[in-house]
């Protein structure tokens, strides 16, 4: 079984034993990301279906007619997030198209201080894999932590996963009892609690 590693300014946890290889940050990018308080984790091709089969809990709503997104797999890549600044500021109350433009601008800005990276809006599978990878890594480090939920003001992150012509999947509440809540919102409308959470990947 693969051992997840959490990399931040304090150092890593455990060994890295992912078979098959994943796309990795350059050494320069990794060091620059750490200086800006980003956390580096590995996404390893897991779907919601795969995560559910090993006991991860999900609260899925509005998807009875759109089950296919549960089989989408996450990217196989190192990724970086900043858990202290999970959401892109002022990215709420925006359409998905407007949020994609904001991510593109943020990516250019980040590239001025961190080489060889880009910022994206991920698929739902990228965020679900990331949430549990982060929880596992911080638990292994002795400081259990989580993404989304009360700690983040109950705000949600839009993904680029589409389940209809109008709907885009979003991710939000996370609790021990109910697990991770996944819902959807009209992609051509914004909401005050619906932001984007940039995922940083190797360019």
C-alpha cells in the first residue's frame, strides 16, 4: 500500500512508495511552494467509487440521474494547496466561466514567483482524492486536519465536472459522521458561498 507524504515548510511524513510513477514538481517549484505555505500531496487515480469501497463516506445529493461522475478518476500527479487560503478571494458570486478566467489570472501571477507550475480548477475526483489524502497525511503527522466544512465557513468549491448542460459539481461540507458532501449548482450562475479552490500542478 502506498504511504502518503505531506510536504510543507516543516518537512515530510513517511516514505513515498507510489508504483507506476506520477507527475512531480521540480525541486525549484517545490521549494518555492513551501516558502508560500503550500502543502504538496500525491493524487493517485482514485474515483469516488474507489474511495467509497474502502470506507470513505460521502453525502451525494441531486445525482440520481447522473451517476457516471462517481467513476471519474483523479489525476496521477503531485498537487499543491494552501490550506490557510483554500479559496481564491472574491471568486464567489461568479459563473464557472468567470471563475475559470480568475484561475487563469491567478496561475499567471503565481508563475511569477513559482517556476514550472500552473493553477487549475480540478475535477470532482481530484478534490475528493485530495480531501482524504490531506486528512490522512495530517493524521499521520500527529495533527489531524481537514479541508472544507465549518473551519472554512461552510463555503464550497466549484469543480469543472459537468453533469448536465447547465450543472457543475461542487464540494463542500465535511464531517466525521456524514463524510464529504457533494452537490451541484448551475454553472451559469454564481452563489455567495460557492468559490473556487485552486489546485497547483506541475506545468
